[in-house]
C-alpha cells in the first residue's frame, strides 16, 4: 500500500526527490561554477596581456588579435549562464589557446622590436666611439666611459640573440585548469635603444665641457651630422617616396597608353595603379621601358600645330600636307598649279583643324625622302609645360626624340631602383642574415 501511495505521489510530482538526481544537479552546478571561474581567469589574463602590449608599443596586428580574444571572452561570459558546463569549458579552452598564442605573438613582436632598435643604435655608438679614440684631446676617463657604453649595448644585443622566444603549446592540465592563460617566456631585461642614446648624449655633453667654449672642427662636424640625420635625411626619404610614386604612375600610364587610348579614365586608373605600386613599376621599367610619350600623364592626344614655317620662308599648313608629301608652290609654277596647290593646302588645313577638334590620335613615324634624309615627323611638345598630351609611336619607324625619351626614362628608373634598394637594405626592409653582435 505504501509503495502504491509513493508511486502515485511521484506521478503527481509530490514525491520525495531522487538522491541520484540531486547529486547530478549538484555536480553540474559545481562544474558550471568552475568553468565560469576558469573563463574569468582567462579573460582577465588576456586583458592584462592587452594592456601590456598597448604600453609596450607592439604592432597593430598583434593588438588586434588580443583585442579579439578579450572581446570573445566577454561575449562568452555574458552567455555562460545559459550554456551547459561541458560546452562552456570547450569554448573556454579554445579561447585560452588563442589567448596564449596571441600573448606569445605580443612577446615575439616586442622582442623583435627591441633587438631591431638596438641593432640600429649600435652603429651610431660605434661611430662616435671611433671619433673619440681619434680625438687625442679626449681624457682617458671619458674614453673609458664611451668604451663602456659600447660594451654594454653589445652585451644587450648578445643577450637577446642568445635568448629568443620559444613557443610552447599549452598542456592539457593548463587548458582544463582555472589558472587562465600563461606565458612562460619573458624577454631578458635590457636597456632600450633610447636609454643607450640618452647615455651617449650625456657623454657628448661631457665632451663638450672638456672642449670648452667656442667652436671646434669636431663639434661643427658632429652638429652637421646631427642636422643631416634629423632633418635632411627624413626629408630626402619623403621626397624620394613621393617622386618614385609619380615616376611609377608615369611608367605604367605610358606603358598602357596605346591599349587605353580610347578612354582617359582607364589611363588615370593605370597612373594611380603604377603610383601605388611604384617599386614594382620602376623595376618593370628597368627591363621593359615604355616610350615616354607623355611627360606626366597622357590626358589628351597631341596634334600638329596649325602652321609651320617652311625652309623658303613660305607657310606649310597642317600635318596632312607634310605626311602626304604635298609640295609648296614655287615661283616657277603656273597660276593654275599654284591655285591647285593652294586649294589642296586649304583642304589639308581644314583636315588638320578637324583632327584637332576631334582629338584624333596620330601615330608618330619618321618619314624619309628618296635621298634618305628625314622629311618630317610629329614635333615634340612646343613647351616644357606641355606634359599632359601624348602621341602613339610607330615602333618600326620611331622618331629619334622618342628613342631618346625612352632611354632617359630607363636611366631614371635605374637610378630610382638603386636608391630604393639601398634604402631598403640599410633600413632592414629586406630580410637579411646577420651575425650576432658580440
């Protein structure tokens, strides 16, 4: 009877709770609490790493990764109350793995930046120490301080080179625990490049005191080098980059002027395209130089001037009369012949005017007479400021001035390629294998 009553009460939901069910619920609640606690620790650790990376000045790409981890962690925390413990723990473990990878990327970035800056600073100190040794008026104590500075920065570089960061994947115990993300590697504590530069400035100040008042050749030379490195060199770099971009636009727009002769918008696109990718554009011109048919940008076709003075002081009108070989009437011609020549010249002038009005694009070609002498070709721009007009070039009979322009563009491209390459090498823009400084 008792069992029957208990069964009825359980059916109605009024029976006593099952001890096993209570234990399962308690376990799940504990697991949920542990998962939330571990997630909070992971987010907190990632947030600390983000603050460190921000103050350390790491690259924007690394900061973006850490910001993404922190944002994902906060979103996961807001959803934790509604997620099963197992699913929450799996999401937390994945987040922690990303956090550890991002923290290591921040450490790696800081390491690379520190080492790079020190390697840039040491030639400056080495050059100054060499000058001090050559200056026999420097006291022995000050020479010793300069030598100590060089030794210290060399030691810092050697320490960093000997202790590169090594990524160790997180263990299972780490991903399932509640300690949050951890980074085992710590960059060796070394002074920064700015610290060493400050020490160098202090020593230079002491050297100034030793030299006394007035100007000496060493002081003037040092001030000149400082002015060049601080003001002139950066201005030169900016000017080089700007002019190289313009040159890249000139090269590509001239290279595609024949293909895109119908629409100025396409030529403008190639000018911008060449300017943005100027290192590649300039290298391209070193191997396949286009004709320099437009000084700056091929905006409109170039046409022959309406009139041109002939050899006998007579006027030859239009371009067609030259290309078609029409002769100017001479004093010995009959009146009818002169009239016919004048009528033909007038028609040629009208054709030239129509061509100019319609912006007809002529193909530039050298025309020679029977004796082999040059008869005519389209004239180069009448003014140095005419840099937005262009003509197409007959590659089989190229006018000499067009060949000369192509050669000049090739020489300019070679010069810019050499300048850009030297800048890239000296500023470590091109990866190179270097020996550690000891």
